[in-house]
C-alpha cells in the first residue's frame, strides 16, 4: 500500500469509529444509560444525558 491509500483507509476507519460512538451515545441517552470508563486507575461513571450538555 502506498501512503495515500493508507491515509484514506485510516480516515475511513476513524470516521467509522466516530459514527459508532455517536450511535452508542444516542442509544444510551434513550435508555437513560451510563458510560463507565477508567481514568488514572479510578472508575468513572457518567450519565449519557450529561454528555449532551
């Protein structure tokens, strides 16, 4: 693969990840769900509705 094709593929992958995350946020907001992640070894829980703010 040349550099141009690699860059195009990278952009498509990143766009796909972005779209999937947007769909996840919408679904979690509809179901009044939470996002759970780890930051600096601590577990963080955020309501999906707070992300819209």
